[in-house]
């Protein structure tokens, strides 16, 4: 009896080599499907709707301002706030970006408050500081374990009780500074928090004027702080970059919108997005700007649907979000808006492939990820830039990803290392 003839086909696509043994029509159909994925991956930006705002599931509690947020994997955790009933709260919710749904978690364990800080490092989130609405500011810090839904008190912030300060993370450490106290004194001191040692170290003071209601974020191992309300009773537009390696601040390009306090900000890929906020005369703004840290340049993007200030920004995957806040009619909101940038950053930015090794590629059930620097987060997106999975991990240069539940096709893996540098590469799931 004649054996079916087997034909071996080898296809090279950029940094991926595909080899197929074809012996029947069914196998050929599978190859054609995979090739369609490859072609689709290279031309995906033609179909994606970008630079737009989309409303998502509303915040499940009362409309509020000054919420604290941190993100772990595919989840955002939103807590506390000052609501439309003139009450500070200590409620705490988890937002699932994949299913667009909210789940209530155990309350923040300390005094109800708002305008504090939130940040995450690895698999833990942190919230603290803030103002209770009745004249008291706080310096306590609390650590949240998402696996057990429990809180543990961490070392208190040594700069005193503050509100409307900023926080960002670089290299497994958090940086907190600026803000104002209960007597409305403004501050420019800055502190580094080591989560492993659970202690604080004072760093070089913020390079601009002492202020409150600024924004802070990190891109590629550098911190950025700008806008806000300073001691001259004016809104500000100056921006400053912090280098943790040299412990120095240098001034960067000014924010191109109006002088504002309490705007919202988030980071997607190598870009920051800043917008909204209020002027000192309480004019609420809706313009939104993209900051390119490499070229030190600002570009205006799609406006928010309404002026928003005192909300909170965060990002997961290729999308940014703004939760709650107060609009131009000075109405407290319970809305969540998602921003889609000009191009899915993970698809557009395929740099650093040589420093992110994936094997085997193509893969079946498992994919070994190896990076030059210790990894803090791994994210997988499909051809439309949609986040399929996102995992925060203990820092390691090697990580084994379970791909058994992924369908066949082309995917992008993006890692964020301890220096906040992102690395991307493609892989094929057979």
C-alpha cells in the first residue's frame, strides 16, 4: 500500500522560522490559517480604531474624587475617595479589564481618606497617605496581598502626613514626594521606599517649586513629575525628570496645555498621557496630551468627553484609563473611561527583541521567556493589541509562560523589567 507523500515546507517570517510537514488537505488548511495570522499581524494597524475614548463599566460605589489606584496583572484596584455625600470612604474594589467587571474586596483597613498614593511592585499593591476631609492628613502606608485579599501595615512615610502627592516605581522601588499638609504647606522633598527592607531613604528634593496636585510617572527607568499648584497660588506647567542612578533632577519640556492642578496621567509603552485637571479659577479642562520621553516632546491627542479633574489615571496593557473625578459642571463622577492610543504600543514597538529570547518558537503548551534584566511583568497581546493575559511576577530573568489555553496564531509578548524598560518579541502558538 502506498504511503501518503509528505512535503516539508519552511517559511521564514522576520525572526520566526516556521516548518510544516504536509501530507493532506487538512494540514494545508491549518497552514493557510496560520499564514493569514502572520499577514494580519503585519497589517493590523489598518483596522484598529485608535486615539479614542470608550466608556467602560461604571465604578460600583458612590461618585467620588481622589481615589487611590494600583494595578496587578489584568486587574486595577481602586480604593477610598471623597464621595458626593461629603464623606471620605475606605471602600476597595477590583476591576477586571478582560471582563469589564467590578468585584468588591476587603476595605482599606485604616481611616477613610482621599488624595493619597497608590502603587504596585511585583505581586503586591500599596496605598496610603492622604486626607480625611476633616483637617487631618496621614503618613501611614499599607501593603495589599491580592492572593489572600489581606492588608498589612508597612513603614510609615517619614515626610509627614500629606495629600495630593505623587508616586512612581522604578527598579522594584517606589518614589513618593511633593504634596501638602493639613495646614496647606507645600513640600518638595522626595523619598525612596524599599519594599524588601520596608524602609524609606530621603533623596534629592524635587527640582521644581514645592507643590501639590501634580502628576508623577515613570518611563524606561526615569521618573517624571510636573503640573500642579505651587506656593505662589498658581497652576504650573513645568516638568522634571528624576534619574535614580545619579539622584538628580533635570527640567524637561513644559506641558503644553493650560496651567493646571490635579490632572490625570498614565503610561502606555514609551509614552505618557496627561490631561484634564483644573485651573486655579476652577475651570475644568478636557484637553489631553501625549509625552514622548525620548524626544522630550508633547503632542495633543483626543480630548476627554468632558473636563475632568481630581480623577485617577492608570494603565493596563495597551490601554489607559481614567476613573471617577469631577467634571466641568463640578459634578462628582462614577465613570471609567478607556483610552486607545494611536497604535497598539505593543505591536508598534518591537525593539529590544535580541534581549528578549523566546523558546520554543513556535510553541505548544509552554513558552520559556528569558530577558537580560529581571522581569517584573509579562503581558501577551493578540493581533488587535488586546491583552490576553498579564502576570506580575517575582523578579527573575527567566519565566515559563503557560500557553496551553491560547488559540493557534501569532502573539506579542511584552515584558517590563526592574528598570521599567519594556522588551517585546513575537511568538507563534501552534
